[in-house]
C-alpha cells in the first residue's frame, strides 16, 4: 500500500473507532450497512482529512464552512448549496461531523 493510502487508512481506522461505532448504519459485524450509496465519509475521506487538518479553531462553524467548501461542493448528492441527504439527516459526515473532527485531530496530534 502506498504511503499516502496508508496515511488515509489510519484516519479511516480512527473514524471507524469513533464514528462508525456509534453510527446507526453500522452492521453488527462492524461493516458499513449502507446500501445503494457510499457513505460521504468514505467517498470523500482525503478531502475531509485535509480540510479538518488545515483548521485549528474552537468554532464549529469554521469546520462546517471548510467541509461545505471542500467536500460538499464536490459531492454528487449536493444540488448547489442544498443537499437532500443533509436535510433528512442522512449524511453521516454531517450528522457526526464533531466526532469526525475529533478522530482526525486525535490522530494528527498523536502523529505529531
Ligand atoms: S454510514 Fe459512514 S459513518 Fe456510518 S457505518 Fe457506514 S461508513 Fe461508518
Ligand atoms: S452534506 Fe450532502 S453534499 Fe455534503 S457530504 Fe453530505 S451528502 Fe454530500
């Protein structure tokens, strides 16, 4: 596995521990139970990691703005500034954003 892939895999592992473990779509065997679409966290992991890493703020709005600019803007589920999945609380990235941030920042800090 290439170094970059390994790095993102470590972030995905941290997200699985922090986010998937409480996600209502996780199956009993720990795998993602979504059918018919890929979770936005898996689909956009590199952009999510880089967006979160670039921010050091106590304000959640700063992270939300970065995710909307760097992830939602490229997401196939978005229709301009709107997103039906977000409106229906069916996007795990949006629903669990604070936990995603915790997972990324925890790994960033432990990696130095
Ligand atoms: S929907 Fe996303 S957050 Fe939920 S279990 Fe699947 S990959 Fe994890
Ligand atoms: S909120 Fe919508 S546009 Fe943004 S990542 Fe989730 S599904 Fe995609």
